């Protein structure tokens, strides 16, 4: 089978941790590799954002990256990419006329827009994974939402028009149906975790490890000691992910005055050399200073993906408390490393983190409830170990990328068995 992945802003080759580089990049890269291991030929089409990038790059056996020229060959925030989607779609259509894929799988709404415009005239079926929904983003961010005004109406048209929707969690199914998506076209396939990289091997409590990462340290296992009252007296909390306000790191910092034994390590955001110039890091540092906990909060900046397992295994508890989250790969990575998770009871986190079994759920934007949950775990090391062990078992049994690829491929095969998709222009306005 020949599959074209469309991921307009999230390249599998991008450095993770930036404002627009996170879970979708990991998802597209890992799913493509897992499908290729099952004999699928995969091309990932992403927008060229650097003039030095070659047009095509091999990314492991069976996977090719296509850097599509569309708009300026430089970084453009994803919320500003809509004007370039007509050009992106035109280039995809030109390619697919010459080498027609069996299935097009688009990731994110703008990719869906370009994919439908390019594939529908050729009768190629289009699968769409939204990764995030504009209506949910607007609900939680209000005026802080930077999405283009056309996003929500275009998403409503997309979910009604694509051949198959892949939701990553059950909560997303209900959102899609409310938007007008036919239930028969929706399947649920979760994200996965790399179980060869994220393992419990070498797991130890930080209370037995006096080292701790600090600003500017690219290696999370070799940093100098934190200022503490002694390594046995501190419990290490870890937050991993993009540094944007909605990820809830500020809420964790706000919980620290109620948790005198806890220290917080934050991984993500700019490269370590740029930490002092990052606006969100500055905001969070000011908050920590105002609350009198600045000596217990450390920012690592961006951490290489290969260094994350050691970082997880050096934590007592991983916090993942976003205001909303379509899926959330961080809890899976933590669980696979045997670390309990305190997670917001939102979106995909409700599916992955089982309250009382692999971690604890808390309401979003609630420092007091975060503190309560963390205090329970801080005071009970045996329970932390039990939750971590259950999390590792759950990750291994349900969230391997091989299982995710098998479920995805089964959906492709059902769609391909129906024959060519309907021909004609999609029900989408051009030139938006």
C-alpha cells in the first residue's frame, strides 16, 4: 500500500519542544515508521520552512519526507499558514497525478484542507486525524486563541466531507459528532509510545540520586545538585512539553507553596541557550518568585528526545495538567518509564491515565486540587511505586506503535476495499 501523510506544519524531522513542535510531530514520525515496518510505503508531505532543506529525505526504511514549497521557506507560526494552503494543495495534486497514492492521511485541519483539495478530484480516499479542534481551543482559550477566524467553519465542513475520521480518544468522538461528523465514518485509534526507548530499565527514585538538572544543561542526568535540604527530603516533580500557557505549568508552580517537600523540573521550550530570553519562561519565573518557590523550580529548555527516558526515570511524579489536551503523549512516556502521573481530567488524558490505577486525575486550572493530589503521592512512596508499575503494564499492553499501526492499517484497508472515493471538488471554499 502507498500512503501519503500530510502534515503541513509538523515535520517528523523538527526539533521537539518548540511552540509548534510537539505531539503531532512524534505521532506522524512514529506512525509512519510503524506502518513502513508492515510493508507500507509512506511519503510524509510537510511544508518547507528552510531554504537549505532538500526536497526529499529518506527517514528510515519505507519512509520518505517531502518538503513541499508553499509560502516562504522559513518558519511561519502554524496559525498563519492558511493563506499558503492553496499552493500546498496544488503541489500535492501535481505529484499525485503522477504517482497516485492508495490513501491520503492528513494530520491537523489545514492538512485536511489541502489534502481534500488535492485528492478529491483524483478519487483518492482521505483520512483525517484532527489532533486538535478549533471549537475546543476557542472554548478554553477564548480571546487568547490565535487561530484564524475561518478555522471553526472550515473544520465543520471538513469533518462532514472526508472519507474517514480517526479520533485519538473517546472525548473527541463526541466533539466530532456535535460538529456534524457522521458516526459511521469515525474510528478511535490512540497515539502510541516508543516502548523500545521509554522503559522502566534503570528506574530509580530521585531520593537516591543527588543530581538534578539545571538551566543550560543539555544532559538531564549530569546536572549539578539542586539547592535542597538534602536529597532524601525532596520529591521531584517533572513537567515535559511545549511551553505555552495552556499546558498548565503555571498551575503546577502555583501548587508548590502547599508542597514544601517538592521541587519541579520543567523540560521544553527553547534551546537551553535561549531560556533567559523566552517570554513564557520569564512569566513562569516571575510567578515562582512571587510565590516564594523560585529555588524549587528549574527550567531545562528543550531536551533531546533520546534524553527524555532518563529524565522521566529520575522523577518521582510527572505532572501533565493542561487546560485541554486532544490526546497527550507525555503521560504515555511517563507511564512506560514506570512513573505515576497527575493529569488533568480532559480529552485523551481521561483515556490514558486511569485515576487511582496509573495516576490521579485533577480538574484543569486548579492549583489547590493539583496540590492535594500531589500531596497524597508525596506522602505515600509505596503507592507511587504501585501506580508506576501499573502504568508501565498499561502502556505496554495498549499503546505500542505496532498496535496503533495495525489498527490504522486495518482502517485503511476497509476504506480501500470500498473502491475509489467520490470524484469532484470538495465542499470547501478556495482562496481562504
